[in-house]
C-alpha cells in the first residue's frame, strides 16, 4: 500500500491484462472511512475504454494458453492463490474494516476463512466432466462441460472479499476469465487481491480488476459489453433488474445473489438461550448489513415477552465502536446513505405502530463524531405487514413478530418477496423437519444460524436471486454443456429417396 502526500493510501492503477495501468477514461475516487466520514484511500476507477481493454484482455486470455490449460494446472494456480490469501488474510481484514467499517473481529473471522473457498474450487477444477449418454449402438453420445467465457463479476460493499471469492473460485475452476468490478465504496481489497493473482502466476488477462461506478459507469459498461458472456452479481434487487435490462440486448447469462428478509423462528419448545445467541448475533452482525441475517424474528407467543426482554438486555451489551478496536462488536454503517436509510426505517417502524424497545438513534458523541454509527435497535409488536418486516433495511434493526403455532409461523415466514435464508429453533425433531420442509428459502438452518461454508450451496428463491454459489452447484452457472453425437455407422437415410 502506497501512502500519498495527504496521508491517504494510494491505489492509482487498474489491473488489466496482467499489467498495472492508469485509467484511460476514468480517474481517481476517494474511499471513505465510515468511522470518520473522511477519505482514507484514493483509488483508480475505470471508464468505458478501461472496461473495453479489460474485456479484450479477458477474451485474449480465454483464447490463449489459459483456454487450453488442463484442470489440474488451473487447480495448482488456485491452490497457490489460496496460500497467498491465507498468508495475508489478517492484513486484508484490516483493509476491509477500514473500507467498510466492519468490526475487525468480524472481518478477521470472515477473511481468515476465505482461503477455504479457493481451495475448494481448486479441488473441483480437474473434475469438470460430462457424461456418456447410453443410446442404441448406432451412436456414441457424450456431453462436455465448457467455460461460459468472459465473466463480469460485480460485487457489493458489505462483504467485498467473500462475495469475490464466491465468484472467482468457480469462474477460475471452470476455466472462465474474469473482469471484476468491486463496489465503489470498498474497492481497496480487490486491488490487493489482484496483486496475489499476479503473484500466483495466473496468465495475463485471466483476472482483471477495474474499480468503478455502477449505473452509468464501469458496472453498466461491463453489463452492456457484447463480448462479456455472463454477469455474476451480488447486490440489490433493483440493481439486478437494471442489469437484466442492460444485459438483455446481448442475451447474457446471469447469476444473482440479492437481498433477504429472513425469518428466524423461535418456537416455545426451543432451547431459548441458544436461540437468543443466534437471533441477537444475527440481528446486529455486520451492523445489520448482510443479506443472510435474521431480521424478522418470529417468536411463539408463550415465550414472546421473555425474548423481547432478552433482546433489550443483549442490545445493551453490544459494544459499538471504532472498527479497528479489538473490543468493538459493531462498527458504523458503511455509508452516510445506509445510515440515513436505517434511520428512516426506524421512523417507519414507529409511524406504523411498532414498539421501539431500545436503540434507533445515531451516535455522534465523542469519538463517534462524524462517523456513521447507529445503536443496535429492537422493535417489538411488529406485524408482518409493516415496512420494517417487509423491506430490507440493511441496518442493525431486529423486528420481533409474535405467532401462534406452526401454521402461522410458516405462513408469516413465507409471506415475503424474498427467499434467501431462514432459521428455526425447536427441540422437537419432527416439528423441525416439518417446518423446515415448508419454508421457501435457499437455506434453512435448524437450531443453528448463518452456517455458510464453501461446500454449502447458497442462493435465493423468489426475489433473492438466480442460481447458487458455493458447493458443487456453483459450477453450473459458469459452464455450458455441449452434447456430441457420433454415429458408429456413418450411414444417414436419404429423406427424399421415395
Ligand atoms: P448495489 O446493488 O447497490 O451495488 C452492488 C454492485 O452493483 C456495486 O458494485 C455497484 O457499483 C454495482 N452497480 C450498481 N448499479 C449498477 C448498474 N446499473 N449496472 C451494473 N452494476 C451496477 O448493492 P450494495 O448496496 O452494494 O449491496 C447491498 C445489497 O447486496 C443488499 O441488498 C444485500 O442484501 C445484497 N447482498 C446479497 C448477498 C447474497 O449473497 N444474496 C450478499 C451480500 C449482499
């Protein structure tokens, strides 16, 4: 990391075709430290010509040695990347915390695990194979699985390096090439990753990193580009719709990881203390800025008051503070916009008659100064029709909804446009299976929460997305299937013989 004359970390180059280049028609943008509201880094951003260059480099790499490289050699490069990543994870965690405001203890745990994703996808790179399709003995039919081509990877600010690993891993395992456009709020770690790509020895152009803006910027150019075969996107649903519209012209492939409004269901027969550990932890982790969090806490009526009380008590124990402070549980929101959004939802909650139990305010005193800090917040008496129960807030706001019995729990859980994650707590094994089987979500956690690994497919039903990341399923959306039919006789009937 280069420190410039104003004390800002400087990242003046894009990574294109294996080289560090100045933007051709982009410029420099500031990355703001959300704990101070002031820039801490200045970073190159790419324009249309830069995206053109990056896509051309990615295409050339696909047509070059990378395109012919056997799977075990791609695997070796991915293993090398995993080693480099693991060695630098602690340092990357600090950079991600500075960029996003996430508490260092969380970033460290998160980034400390990412090497597993690269290793997992490395282990799959030489197992990309098709099938033979038995027919009659006049033909030999087989399928082959081929890389979809040039992938535009567009990532969000809340988990920049995790969402990158989820795209880069399967893209490289399958032999695709990538142009990565990180979120404009958190571009720094993607450029650090580019250094590791270079060091690992990937051929030039296999991975290109071009920070930039979304609508009207690098993200939109990438989506519109006729030579990009697929967009792998994590972010907001409305952005996905815009991407679909732009990408429709060139009929690209898409995979989308979008938002969530997860039901976290606590039955009265649950181990309530364990359920509370999970439900409170997942209400305020990442300052509420994760798609997987259980932002709708559904509580069976006999234990409702007890759970409400415990939520308030636990909120009081959350140490809000500077992201790099080891003691901090919860840092600031990632941007002024996100803070304003959260505070506006606190207002909607009150206006619609929910009971604000604790929190709901911005913190500005002392060290909090101009940072984007907000209190952990709890609303009780929430109905599933209120905006705080229907819309993704992306702030540390728990909405506690009472219910009676399994049918009502399932009805409320599924009464949402989203379907990404869900959790349920019950010591009755039959009930756990019955309820889990009725929930329309990509992942259901039973007596646990946020168990997400490289092996566990992750993605949304309904408006939460298209396709799956992680697991072997992740490979599917980076592959095309070709069927080859070979005649064993070489004879073909003349259709016009009689
Ligand atoms: P966002 O949609 O605003 O931005 C995401 C990315 O898209 C950024 O890189 C941005 O520059 C780019 N972008 C914006 N407009 C674009 C356009 N018109 N064309 C092309 N690219 C464009 O999302 P965000 O605010 O960065 O992230 C928060 C959202 O991400 C939340 O909704 C959250 O739930 C979701 N998310 C989902 C998952 C998941 O796995 N399902 C994980 C993390 C975040």
